[in-house]
C-alpha cells in the first residue's frame, strides 16, 4: 500500500524510541537555565513579517532568502519564526516587562523555520534552546550568559568544542568601520556576488558573512572591527574577557565573527564543534542593545544565545557520547482470564498513581507472548495473575534480574506498598553491589 504523503523535505520525525534523547537535553537545558535564574518564555510560531524585517535585518540571508512568509485570508503578511530572539523582544515590549525588576531573564525551547538546502545539521524545521537577558549592559552579564552555554557542554561531556568571541562595536564606532569596509570591498566590486554588491552600500558587514567561496576569500583580508572599536566598546570587551577568565572559560578572539543577524552589537560569540562538518556552529549569540529600540521601545540593553538541538545531537553522536536511556518498566502484570485481566488493570493503575511505570496486556496476547513482551520492555519485576491467585488473594512477585520470588498481597493498597518496598530493596542491593 502506497503512502498518501510523506514528511516535507527538510523536516524530521522524532520517533518514540528516540524522543528520550530530546527530553534529556531539554531537561538539562531547563536545569541550567534555572541555575542562572532564567524562566521559560513561549511565543507564537508565527509573527507579523515586519517584526523580522525590522529586527533580524532586511540585508540578511534569513530575511532575503530563507523566511516562510505568506498572506493570511485577511491579507496580513505572516512569517514562521526563523529564530527566537525577535519574538522574545516583541513579547518583552508588548507586555511591558521593562516595568518588572531588571534584568529580565528568559529562556525558550522552540522550533524555527528557514527555507534552505537541507543537509546534516541544517533543516528547514529545526529546534533551538535559547537564553535572553534584558536590562543590563554590564560585561559580567555577557560572560554569565556565555558561561551558561559552556556549562551545558561541560555537563554533556563534549570535547573538541571551542569558544570564539569578538566585539563588533556599537553604531558609533561601527560607522568608521563601515567606511573602511566600503573602501576595501569597493576595490573588488566587480568580483563580488550579486548579493554582496547590494550589501556593500546598505550593510557592508554582511559581506564578511558571505558563504560564496570567492567572496569569502576576499573577506579574509578585510579590515578587522577590533581596530575600530571606540573606548567604551573596547573597555566592555576587555571586561567580558576578564570575567570569562575568572570563570575559567577558555576562548579565542576571532575578529571575523559578525553573526548572521543585523541586531547584534558589541559582544558576539560562537561555540564550534570540529566533529559535524561544515555546519560546525552549535551555539551562537551576543549582545543586541539596539533591538528593543528598533522595535519601537525605549533604549534597553539586551543579550542572548541560541543552541541548535539537532546539531548538538549530531555532535554527541560524533563523539560517541550516549544519552542515558529512560528507566525500564518497573513491573509487568500478566493475566489469564477476564477477571485477572481487570485486576491487572486495577493494580497497574494504582502503581501509576504512585509514580511507578507499570504495564499489563492491552493487545490480547496469550501468557507466553505476554512474558516475551515483558522481556522486551526489560521489566524489573513480573507478576502472573490467574483464578488461583485471585481466589487466594496473593500473587508471586518475580525479580526478573535474579529470579527471586516473593508472595505479595493483591489488595490494592497493600499491593502498592509491598511492591514499592520490594523495588526500593532491589535498588538498594543493586547499588550496594556496585
């Protein structure tokens, strides 16, 4: 039988056998965010298109080439979010969060959408974990945010991850840098790709991020922004480095980092893996002190980062780091006959209310097939119920690791208490033997 349709190109299914890997990362992200005082923010999957044109920048590849934009039935231009920061900033403004005690610290776990050529580590629907901080221009905040990302990678046991940082200055000092870039790239204007010729006048820093090989070679010899920083930006960057040093976070200054979105100012950074090919950046971010003002608010310093979950999973696989599998089934209750089957359902439900992972047959298998299924579930204990067990009010609880069996009452409350005690005793003995 032929399928009616398949998943769209550039998307992936996360199957039940693999979802635990995502859940492990999501739990770790949330745990790290809480440690730094960040609370979750959830924004719509689509926004008005002008939010991204204004916030992300109309000279970026994201806005020019990659956004999923469409008209609603009411004629509004709507875009699926290509990244998380613009929506977070819009929510900050719309709900007046600037009136709350500052800084505002928020994190998100979200899906994003960009129309580009699918390849390993680059999908059209992808997922990010991000942290956003509003209301501080202190370099300690930059270093704290970078440290949070570094802590995540350390907790995962990742190796061969390098942190590269840069400062791209503020609008004041960047104006001089733009002049230098225009002069430099102007000498190669006829050799540049069409996009770069357009960006040369509108936003010359975008040329540094061009992926066309010939243009990239030209950009490698361009003037560096660090030579044009004003005193304030230089002092801020020195402060970021000093705080990173005090936190023991290793980094390399890379003056070519500009990031792919227009809202960045001052600090920018990337965590890069050497194990996943061309799509090597697994986390990137920086400061965007002008974004809130660009979106119509009062001046408000802000900063943040986003980490790609798919790329992070690829890096873990490449380094042979296994995510712990979820705990197996605590107990499988097999049954013979209708009354026993109902009792199995009752006992499983009681255990589940107590936080146990309990299973019974919902397919209609015979006893032998039920026990085979219990083995596939790697159930720690099993119990077989039939008419004899029901009439006697007692069953035989079997430890599937060592084969030991003990009698256990079938009264619901007594059964629950007895099973929990048996499970705890087994876990204690297992831990003591290691």
